[in-house]
C-alpha cells in the first residue's frame, strides 16, 4: 500500500515538472513566451521606479549643465570681456606696433667716449645713426652711468643721417667704469614727398655751410691753461644757403687718428643767408693729440620754425 502511494507521488511530481517545462517553453501563436509574460509583469510593477530614476538622472545632468553655463557666463562678464577688449586693442594696435619695430630696427646707437673736463666733470659722447630714408624722429636720450640714469635730453635724427649725442656730468669722483647710451620715446614723422620731391636735394640746399681756417691749439700749447686743461679752436663759417636760420647749431668733433675724442655743440643765433661768422671756442678737457677737426651743421631743417623770414 505504501509502495503504491510512493509511486503515485513520484508520478505526480514528474507530471508537475513536465508541466512546468511546457509552461516555460510555451509560446503562443503570436510568439509571446511565458518568460516574456513574466518580464512584462515585472516591468509593469517597477515601471514607476524606472521613470523616477530617469527623471532624477536627467535632472542631475540639467543641473550640472546649468551650473557650468552660469559659472562661465559670470566668468566671461567679469574676466573674459576685459580680455576680449584687450585682445581687440592689441589687434587694432598691431599694425602700429609692427611699424614701430620696423622704424626702430633702422637705428643703431651706442656709447663712445668719456672726456675728463677737470674738477670731477666728464663729457659723455654717444652716437646715433638712422638708415631710414623716409622718416625722421624727435626722441629723448640719457646716459646710464654705473647703473644710474643721468639727466634726460631731447634731440632729433633726420632721414638717413647720423649724429653725436653728448651730456656733461658733474660731481663724479672718478671716470665712470660703465656707461650706456639709452635712446627712447621716439616720435616719428614721415617726409611729405608732395612737398619734398627729393630729400638729398632738399637737405643739401639747406645745410650748405662752408668752414675754413680751422685752428686747434691744445692745452699744453695754450697760455690759458692753469688749473684746468683749456684748449682753443678757431674757424670761420659761411652760410651758403638761401635760408636764414634762428639758431644754427654746430657740432664740433675732434679726432685723434680715427677715434672721436671730443664733441661740443655750439649755437650761432640769427645766421643769415650768405653771412660769414668768425668763431673762437674754448674747449675744456684732457685731450690726446688732435689730428683732425670737423664742424658740422646740426639744424632740424624739417622744422619750419628754425627759419627766419628774409
């Protein structure tokens, strides 16, 4: 009897297992399986949770993007806009900066010599040359003596010209060890070729001065020397141009061999066309043997205020 019951139970379990397999493998005529139905039921139960997760995820992304945009918008208002304006300024000024660099590249300058004038005074000499054929400039310059700037002066340089720059420094206990010529603050102007068709002709017509009878007497030969090294120079100069000038600046340059050893500026007031002047100069300084003397006119012929009305 017991055996019969066990057989019946085993048969029932086998039938249940078989039924379960059939249910799991069941597929209706439209292709929907029992597994699909089970997943569908599970999804319907948890659909709201999926929706909430998606909403929270999108909310977090939107918040991060909003904060990011707000931060960079504020950054642009506070910093970026200023940077943009600065960049625009740099771009707009760039052609001028390029032109300035080009103009400055046409210049060369440097310190040459210091001359002992006695009593702790020294004359410093530098030279500036311009290879620019169409532009001239007014500028400032000074000498850097042992790292210290010494008095600023203003001068000019004409197109394709060169000149000496000088400064007298008092109160130096000894001759300076280190001297630099600093040239700065250039104010450039371009030749107007509608008014000046040929710069070489324009220049020669206005700077034609004849210097004759130059005589230099050194301190060791001069009766003027006592406690100071006093030299003397005499010459005559004639204004051969058709133009009278208010101030005819002359640059007196002394050479020992090929070396420039002294430069002095001298001004003739109201120098009329075709006029001749006799000049006598006293030059203080300890100088070597002088072998050559140059006297060059230093007149800004592009400044119409230098001319006298005849």
